[in-house]
């Protein structure tokens, strides 16, 4: 036996067992296993959540695979020529990713309905009911404008329990606040594909290991710093904002310690802030007074995550998780990130509101 053989042989070198075990354990913390560990249970509900996350991971892997080769494929990129229920131009990848989530959950026995920003009404899977009384809400591709130039995009999702039978298929029970979400997360298709999720027990990130085809735990219990240098907002809308948001941006321009980052995909901008602190905002504009982001598919899932990570999400005047949806595709202004930075934006908005009460023309 050579010296190397001896050092690797557990019967000669017991620490070899530990080293191998350590590496294998780390590589084996897959998403479904992590969910069960988090819940410390094999109850039917824990098994359901674990299986749902596994299906989300499958959808993410299929989308990531297509994105990786999209530039070489016919018909993967570009527009479809159609607009969605919100009047936005639909891309081929939006449709593909939307369908991938549906296919991943069909015949799964897991969810009864899927609601997505790319579908006017929820997609029902009656054969999964009443076994899987859950609903998946999702934004299949977030940051679609980045698709054709090979910059990061994402997917966002949330899971809610279905209430009632929804026999008339109006999905009224989805018109609630965000506190009813039982899981939420996103997938970032960047240099690595990263899946970040919470089931109400902290926020955890998994990185796709392409050689294994598995998401492996890479960051556990992520905490967002109370303050960070980044402010992330589309300043091209400056003259369409309320004066209070203009005042906030003037403040960060004039004070040291702030830097701007804006990538055109909420998931990417949010991911930076989750790890490094700061604030992302998409305020209302003159054209879109409620902003651009959708409550049920974008703002509420990310609000759930940021609260779990010790940060905050607000419309500027109300916690995002307290906003009750008035329709499926409702939009809300969004201010999300580090506690102190969200509070700073809110203080400008509150100040603007008070000024407007004193002299009604000041806010315009
Ligand atoms: P989507 O691609 O799902 O429609 O979302 C795009 C959103 C969000 O990802 C991003 O932060 C924002 O739109 C960018 O909008 P602007 O181009 O108006 O800045
Ligand atoms: Mn989006
Ligand atoms: Mn989208």
C-alpha cells in the first residue's frame, strides 16, 4: 500500500471517513431532503411540501437547460407576437417556461391550480384534487427583456393552500393577503442556476450542480444586512415619479456610501440585495400609478422571503404581506430590502404625503 492509499483507507486513517462523509453529506443536501429536515417531520404535509419543491426544482432545471443553449436553438428566443393579459409583449421563453411549470405539476397529485402572470385565469388540474389542495402562483420568466441578450433572468413562485372547492373556477380564495403563503422562492438563471426558498423557517439557497443534475444546499439561513449601499431603481422613470421618490433619489445622490445597481430583472436585483443589503424599488409612475410589479406572482413571494431573512417589503405605505389582492393580476408599488433602507424610502413618501396635505400641489 502506498502512503496515499493508506491516507485514504479508513481502516488505516479513520479521519478519512470523516472527510469523505463531510463532503458527501454536503453534496447530498438536496432540496426535498432539506424541506423535510426543516419541518423535522415526515407528516403528509411535510411530504407534500418536499414533493412540491422537488417539482419546482424540476421545472427550474428544464428552463435552465433551455436557456443555456437558447442562442443555438431555433425558436427559443424572440417574441411570439402576442400580448398577455397585462398588455405586455410575450416572448417564446415566457410561454415555454409557463408550460414547463404546468407539465411539472400535471399528474403529480400535488397542486389543483396554477396561476401565472402569463395566463388570464388559473390552470386547473382536477385529477390532482382533492389530493393536492395547493395552488402554485408563479412568474415563469422574470426579466424577459434580458432574454435575447443573454443576461440573467429568473422565475418566482409561491405556494398557497386552496380554500374551498372553487367549483365556479373564479379562484376567489386567492384574493387574500400574503400571510397565507406557505412557501415562496425564486430561481436565478445566472452564471450558476440558484434556487432560493423559504417555508417559513429561514431563507436558503441551493446551487444547481450540472454534473449531478441536482440543486445542492449552498447558503443556509441567509440574513439580509440591516443596511446596504445599493439602491436599485429604474431612474429612467424619474420624471414620472412622485416628488417624494425624486427626493429620495436626490438624497442618495448627495450622500456618500450609496451606489446604484439595476439589472432589468427583479430576481437578479433582489438576489444582490438579499446577500449584500440595500433596497430595490419600483414605485408608481404617471403611466402606471401602481407600478409594474404583480402582487401575487412577484411582490408577495419576495416579501415573504425578505421578511424571513430579516428585511422588509412595503408599498411605501403598507407592508406588502398585508396587501389584499383585489384581482389576480393586481400590481403594487414595491420597496424591498434592508430594514433601514426601506424605512428611509418610506420616510420620504410619508413626508411627501404630509406636504401634500399642507399644500395639495406640492406632491406633483
Ligand atoms: P417580467 O419580465 O416578468 O414582466 O418582469 C419584469 C419586471 C422586473 O423583472 C424588472 O424589475 C422590471 O420589470 C423592469 O422594468 P423596467 O424595464 O420598467 O425597469
Ligand atoms: Mn417579473
Ligand atoms: Mn414574467
